[in-house]
């Protein structure tokens, strides 16, 4: 299968990648689409989520930044329109 894929990819003018790299691409796209570790691990048929986590957690650093921002957005912020009663003291 790998040799067949290599010939088809070359004929299509695609960059050289291994057949197995498609699996990594699928995992990366799954995380980028917002799927969680359990869903992606099941899709890849890994025996445990730890294998998926160990292999793919650092694949897309921008996703980590986006998830941190989404989490921070859930924290309510209090905005006051004038001086507070404590004049800035907590």
C-alpha cells in the first residue's frame, strides 16, 4: 500500500509524504476541528488516550493558545464605571 500511495502521490504532484503521515494528518485535523482526546484516540484506534496524548499534544501550539483564550473568556470580568469604594484596593 505504501509503494502504491507513493506512486499516486508523485503522479498527482503532491509533496513526498509517507502513507503513515496521513494518519498524523488525520489526528492533527481532528484536534484542529475541536475534537477531544477521547474522540481522536478512538478514531485512531489507540489502545489508550495516553498514547494519543503522548504522540499529538505538541502538534499544533496555536491550538493550545486558542484553547487557553477560550477558557479565559469564560471567566467573568467585573468592570466598574468609576472609582470603587476601596479606591483600587482588593
